[in-house]
């Protein structure tokens, strides 16, 4: 079983002008390698994975075992069994790879509600990609690492091929093939996501309905 490691930590607290030594016990959950046969997958898992994505995950685990260990599978023993509440896809990948023991962390005393919260939080992607900064990266590597949400072209599609893959995101041929949308004016070329574009179109439609013309729309956007 996973154990909770307790470490005494001494700190100085200032109370009424005097420093007082206080020793606290800090509890740290330990990463334990457990046999895959002792773990139970989450029933009715709302998170799914395609066969193609699973193959990429298997490749990632094989190439980055240290990173996998740094993101252990999370377990709950609420039902008396070691149920995976975070890392079910990684578990499947490891089983298919023939990995018999996987890094795990057991969080004890969870309620069913807390389990559900962790299941969702583990799969929520916060933030979004800044495409202007990704332009500095090697797009071939980005594709290999599993970046999704951007339609990358196949490098073999470029006439004559592309040698400098590090700068391919700056290449005009890439921009034509990547299906990235832009707002273009006065020499500016601003990347815009589908969600942003739909929001802009909705604002424009509402403005047109209210005013009958598009004159002044930009001032309205800028709050002028």
C-alpha cells in the first residue's frame, strides 16, 4: 500500500514581538510502484481516447519514463479497491506495452464527490496556445509531441521539400497549408482562432442589426 510520509519541520513564528519555535508535521504522499494487476480501471470513465491517440501515448511513455514517473497514476480506495481516478489512459498504454508496475499515488479518505472532481480536473485543459510564440518552435517536433488544435501540414506536401523545419512555421507555404485564419490590415497579420472568429462574427451581426450599417463597428469594439 501507499504510505503517508510525515516529516517534522521546524519554523520560527513571531508572536507578540517574540520569535517562537514551532514544529509542524508535514504529510507527503509517496509515489509507489504497484502491479497493474492490483489496480482497477474507473467504470463509466467519461474520458475516452482514440486508437491513434493511444499509440502516441505509448510512444510518449516509452521515450519519457522519467516524465511518466513525475505524473503518477492517482488512486482512491473508497470502495475497498484501488480504483484509478486519474491516469486510466496511461494505465491502458502501460498494459499494452507490457509494463507490469506503474507509479501511483493513493489519496485516502476521498468522498465520491471529491473523486468526481479530481476526475474532471485532471482532464481540463486550462489556457490556450499563443500561436505567435509557437512560430518560434519546430513544427515537426510539435506534431511528434502530440500538439493538437492546430492543423499542421505534411512536410512532404511542400514543393521541393522543406529543409529548415525549425522555421517552417514562418514559411509562407506553411501558412497557406496550415489553415490558420488571420485578421489582415495595414501590414498586420493577426492569427485568430475559430472561437474568436465566431465571436467576432456574432458581434458584427448584432451591431448590424442594431445600426443597419457597419460604420463605427471598430470604434464599438474598442469601446470608443
